[in-house]
């Protein structure tokens, strides 16, 4: 049925988002840094398609996300080689990816805010 196909598609999309987040963290964590260990890794997926994901590494890297295939709220942070900590909160929804944080370029934040407030999904 179309409802079953839609549900399956939502789960596949959600899994893709999670895999993408984990892959991005792996790239960030591997850039000329010593090996880090996973302290915590949790993934809970409910029958209705909602999920919660939590990842913590021993170098201070953290990634958290929760939501469903249409709306994801998340947070990640990681240490830079310069000793600073990059922290980003985000929402991913029908209008795209909306990051917020000190290291998100100001102009990008302005454009994303304009899109979020002025364009509505069809």
C-alpha cells in the first residue's frame, strides 16, 4: 500500500540522515588527530519513525539528533586542532538545514533565516 511505502521511505530517509551525521563526524574526528574512542553510541528508532541518536567520543566530540523523517533537531560539538570547541545546533525540515552557532558564517545564517521565514513548503 502507499501508506506502507511512504513509511518505508521515511525510515530510509531518517537512516540516511543519521548515517550522514555519523560520517561527517568521522571525517572531522579523523583529520590529523590521534585515534579517539567511542564513549557512548545510542540509536533508538520507534515504530512510528521517530528516532533519537546520541554519540559521544572521548575527545569531547558529541552529536545528538532526534525527530522523524520530516523534522530533525540536533546538536554537535567537536574540538578543533587550535583547542577551541565548535558547537552547532540545527533543525532539518522541509525547508532544509538550519544551523546556528558561533562558527556558522553570519551571511549564511542570514540567508537561511530569510528562507525559513519567507518561503513556505508546498
